[in-house]
């Protein structure tokens, strides 16, 4: 038997709540300066947008910024393989290899590859994952695709209780949702309860797609909040705030 100490997975160390929120600023953009500086802890966040609205891109920017600021992030993707998610990050200039190796970032996909596979699971099963207990921020993209359907009022209340329980120990849960693929009453309840609600809007102007983050709600912000933030993503450059569209 070897006398060498067993190496501990750095992600599996005790979760320590950060009382003043989770920083996500980067030197390469001014998103944090326009959107509260930190994500409030013990919070439920809803990122709402239609297909192509930019939910994944914004959540990737936030995941990268959080990990770069030593926040432990768990990303659960229902749309890409783990490798595909990492390659997408690399393509926009957000290299995450060091964050994964150091344990600041863990990526799960229901399609598997690199990390463990999570096939045929719903939101309830994900919320019981051990990895969630060890993360500061949990991002589910897209959460609406795994939400239960045909819920009655009792079931909606029970689901909201589970979401709140996840947040109760100092962590923040970020749900990326498409309103067209989930129970509308549940979505309304989630938006009414969430500390942060970001609505992602797109418009075709002059032959170009213009993207906006509309800050519908942002409680316990550590810095200034803009009502609307124009943005785009450039290959190898990442997230860019359009200062001409910030209001």
C-alpha cells in the first residue's frame, strides 16, 4: 500500500458562504460596474430569454467571472456536452482549464463527456446532487428544459421550497429559462420570488442583432444598477458592454 497522501478534489472542500456577495468583475469588460458589482448570496436568479436571446452567453460570462474571482461555480448544462461547453468558452476567449483543475469550476452535462453524465434527470434530481452542496453559485442552463410540467398550486409551492432550500445556506442559484418551454404559472412564481430577474431582449436594427439585458429586479446590489445594458460577444474577446446602449 502506498504511503502517499490521497489527493483531495479541491471542489469537494467545505462550502463557506460569502456574506457580502459573489464578485464577478473582469478587467476586459465593465459588466459588473453596470450590474451591481456582485451577485447577492442566498439568492435565486432568473435569466429569461427566448431561443437565441443570449442566456447561455451571459451565464458563461458570469461563470467565468465568478471562477476568476475564486468563487466555486457549478455549471449544469442541458444543451451541450461538457467538452462542448468548455470549447465554447475557449472560442470566446474564456479559458477555463485552470479553473477546472483548481476546483473553482465544475461542469456537468446530461450528455456526459469529461464530467459525469446526467441523463434523463429532472430538476428535483439535480437539486439533490452532492456537488450543489459544495458550490457557491449553481448555474443551470437551461433550467426550463428540465422543469416539471402540469403542476398544481401545491406542487409549485413545494418546488419553490426546494429552490429556496438550495439558496438558504449562502449559495446563489441561477436558472436560465425560456418562457416558451415551461409552466407559465411556475415561471410567474419564480420571477415574483427571485432576488434577481434579468430579461434578455434582442432586436434587429440596421441589419444587426442588438442585445440588451433588462434589469427587472436586483436586490442587495453592492454597486450601481443600470436599467438596460447593451452587449455583444466577439470571438476571442468575450463579452463586450456597448456603452452607447447602457441606460
